[in-house]
C-alpha cells in the first residue's frame, strides 16, 4: 500500500493506492459505530450513578386514613403520605380501597419513586395481636 500526495488547484489531496473507497468508507463507519456504542454505554453508567436508590418500605401502624392521605406512626413521629390514583393498596395480598383500611392496622408503606411525600404502595395487614396479660 502506498500513500501519495497530489497537489491540485483546490489544495492537496491524498490518494491511497491499493484500497478502494468502499473499504475506506467501511472502516470509517466501523470506527464511528464503535465510538457511538462506547458513548452510549458510558452515558448509561453515568445515569445509573445518578439514579435515586429504590425507596425502602417502612412497616408502621395506621394513625389515620382518608381517601387522599394516610398518617402512620413511625420511629421519629407521625408521617403523612399522599394517596394518589397510582398508589397500589393491598390487604393480605388483595387489592383494596382506602375505605377498607382501618386505624391500628399494620402497614408497609413504600414511598413513591418520584415523589417521596406520596405513597407508591401500601400493603396492609391485621393489627398486631395484643401481648398476653401476665398473671401473678
């Protein structure tokens, strides 16, 4: 393979002997695709690093409940979560509405992934059993 430089009235041009333009174009495209793929994977890794951690469910007791909010007793005091149309509410694994939840029930509240003042999921269970009375 030989590289020749030609001077023309429009400037200098390079000519590579032994290679046809189609191969040159293929090589350029392959390099371009590789750089795009690397850039995409680097961007994905950067996005993962910036992503919010998945909200952790909190197991608490219902203090009060309405159609649009739930207040629960949790360590550090009461906390109120908004209930939206996207909030998933279950009782013992079955879908229910807020009217079927009662004060004193044990619930696991998972904050919404976007708005942590809203509940993303509420999983309810019966209130904890009262401890047995001690007899003397």
